[in-house]
C-alpha cells in the first residue's frame, strides 16, 4: 500500500497495494461474508509515529483465499496502553509520550500495529543572547553562532522571520540559518562607521507547530574605545620664528588609540627637548572630548635652528613638535666648519662612490653664536692636482649646510678649504678638511734593473725592481704581491710594495736550468703578480772559463801536443804534432759558434763528419755528459770570454 508523510508525522493508508483491488464493505452491521471467507488480516498502517493530540485512523484490511482485499473489515479495536485512546472505528488519539500496541480482532484473526507518540516540536538554542564587543574603527569582530535544535518531536523547520533593531543604528547585524539539522544560526556584525555606544537587536525565529514558536534571541554590540596608544602632533608643528620668541601657533597634541579614535581625559606633559627655550604650563594637561591637549606658549631658545618640544604620557608613544629659530647673517670663521665624510679615498675619475672613491665635503656656516646661516654663498677648493668637485660653489640650505663630493686621480694628501658669504662679505673658514687619496687597484707592473748576467750558482749584482701602478700611474703602496719563478735559482723579496709602490728582490742566484740561448745564456725569470696584473724580470746565468770550462779542458792536457789553455784554443787551428793532419782545417774554439768549434764537436761521443777524419771522440769513445757539453756550448756561444 502506498504511504505519505503528513505534516504531523503520521503514516495513513492511501490507495492500492501491489496493484490488488481493495473491495470496500458497506457500512452496515452485516459482514461482507462469513468470517471463514477471510484468510488473513492486517492493519494499515502497521507502524506509525504520532505527535501529542494528533489523531490517526487505522484501517483493518482482510484478505480472502483468492487474495482479494477488503477494507473496513468489521473488527474489534483493542489497546491497553495509556499513551493513546482508541475509538471503536479504529481512530487513535495521542495522549502521552510513549509507545502503544493496537490490535484488530475479526473472529479467529488478529492483526497488530505499533504506534509511537512523540512530543510536539520545540525550539532549543545553545544560548538565548549573544554579545559582541569591539573598538570603534577596528576590524569587524569574529562571527558567533547559535546552535538550534528540536527539543521535541515531529517535524521541526526553523525559519528566520525578522531582525528588529533597538535605538540607534540599524543594519549592523547579519544572520543566516545553515538549513541542516541541527541548524546553525551564523551571526556577523558590521561595525563600519558605528560610533561609540551600545547597540541591540532582536532576532525572531519560528517553526510550524513548535510549542515555543516564535523564539526570540537578543544580540548586543558594545562599541568602545581602545587603550591609549600614541600621541600625535595635531597642530603647531614645523613653525619658524626669530630666536628667543614665542611661536605664533601653540602646539596641540592629540591622544588616540590604535585605531585613531580620540581619547578624552588623558594626562599629557609638554617638555622642551631641544634648542632651549621654555613651554607653559610645565604640569600635565588633560585631553578634552576630542582627545586634544595644548600648551599656552612655546618660546624658542637663543640658538638658531631646530627646536623640539615633546608631548608625552604614561606608556604612550610621544609626539615631537619642531620649530626653526632664524639666525643672524654674519659668517663666523671659527664657528663655521669644513668636514670630510671620508678622510681616505681611492683615486677615481668617474662613477665615483661616496665613502670609497669620493668624499662628501660638508661646509656649515654659522654666526658668532653658533647659529646656522641659511642661503650663504660657499666656494670650496683643494690643494694638489687633478681635483674634482661635483659643485665647487653653491648656497647653504636651511640648516646652514652646503655639500659637495670630492674625488681625484692623483694619489696624495689634499687639504680642502672653503669661503662663505652670508650677506656681509666673503669670509675664509678657519677649519680645513684633509683627505688622503690613495692609489686605485693595480693596473700595471713595470720592471727595471733586468737583463743582467751572473755565473750559474752566483747571485746577480744588480737586483730587479718591480713598480706597481694604478690606471692613473699612481704607485700602489702596501699591496701584497706573489712571486712565480721560471727556470730560476733561489731568490727572495718583500711580500708587499713599499711607500713607492715597489718591491725589489733582495737576492737572486742564477740557475742553469734553462736551455742556453744563441748567446750562451740561460734565462732566469721571476714574475711578480699584484692583483690581476703582473710583470717579469729576466736575468741570465752564464758559465765562466776559469770556474767552469778550464776544469773540463784541464783533464785533456795529457793527450794533446800542447796544453789547452784559453790562449791556445780560442781562434786557434788544430795543433796536432808533426805528421798528424787528420784534423787540419778545423779551429779548436770559434768564439760565438760552438758548432764550428772542434773541441765541442769531438765531445759529442761520435766522430766528426761521419767517418773520423780527426780521429775518435774526446775524451773517450763515449764523449762528455750532456750537462758538461752544455757548459762548453754555452761558454763558446757567449763569446768564449776570459772570465
């Protein structure tokens, strides 16, 4: 049988079940047929929920053996439960909350139905009032919620009916129901433009059939002031007047909270903090309804320039008022000053950076009382050469200050001076500023005293000097250097440039490690590196006749017709004894050409000219070791000197 849910939560019979046809009996005392014709009996509905005071009509349906249904079968209705009362025609009336069993009896057949009686729906809220607090002009306070549930039974459908506002502003409350059980009432307040005060609104909720509908909720909003946060300079700041006189507009301070709301009744104390002078009163002043507190007078001090007055209160950020005292116009040579921000800079020509490659020069003009003079004409100059000022002349500002930047490409001590005219003639300022211009980064390494020769194993007599200069040709002093040898003997030198930007080797022993050049010299090189640039000095190791060659040839005297002294070999033809002509036409030593010298050729370990026209190699078939032949080769190519 089809069923539907009534507004009261009751199931009732309504139509066909399973497509079978229900035959309705006549409303007489005569049964539709003998009871024996009914095969079964049931109650429609078999289970139902009722709400207090509701009435539910039950129907007894009989079924014969052929499956036909008979509605309104004559039955006896029975219930023993106090929760309902039951009429003779099967109507149940809900009396009390609880369960009930209803029986329908037709002859030998009995059918039962279970009924449940619930209370009527009722509003239950998590709270009946909601309070919001905030500070004027602050962000809106956080959302608050009220949980709404059914404290009874049956169908509960809460709805938001209205919001009524008390005296004052309206429209500051937004409310919305979630629509899900249990329902949530979301409350938001909009505090924009609300002034300080307390606001009230009443929300009305309703639900059909609820015992306590409509339901009222109270919402209050308290808008107040925050704690004191800061003191502001409201008026009277930034004035200018003659020293030792009162300002035209008395300073007024204003006390506000963190959201800029003015606060009355706050104690503010005014005190002079700069420039001298006096303010009245000296005792605390209480802010008015607009949060303002004011002095009666502020007299500036005798010093021209900045005067300050502070307004303060307990645990508050204070406010400072400023005023400018106007000075005299005569420039004092001793009270005025010339100051350099950087007393040491690096040489620079363009794109110079203050504090590194440029110095800011500050000229301050003052009168005889030490007051700064504004609009004074200033001219600056410096000793030395290659000086550059961003502005060599100009006028002082309101603080009596003229600034310019100074740079130079010449590394030297500079003395910066200035003259100033406040309106009564130019006056040289006594103070000067010294700025030391140092060399820029190394740009080159120049070498002097190079190219000398000394015997291998002996130090050169004249040692090389390396001069490190920047791009402006200034010597770079005190700069760390490194040394790199190439085929060099032992050497030593300082680790940094001296006051002339130089390093000079303190010792340098020549080595024979390099291959001898066409002049019989072995190059020794020491390279000095400063930063990213370097310079190299090359001296030469040589071999001497007395120290290196003579000991080699002295061992050959026993094998030859004459002793091989230098005078007997340099430029001399072969001197075989009479009858020996194999090497005739050869020169023993040809100065400057070892490859044309018979003595050098015969030490190679092979015969001269292929087949031996001059006999075997010297001093034996093996000849001399390569290092020994190198000595002969270098000495001969060096001109075979008598050294």
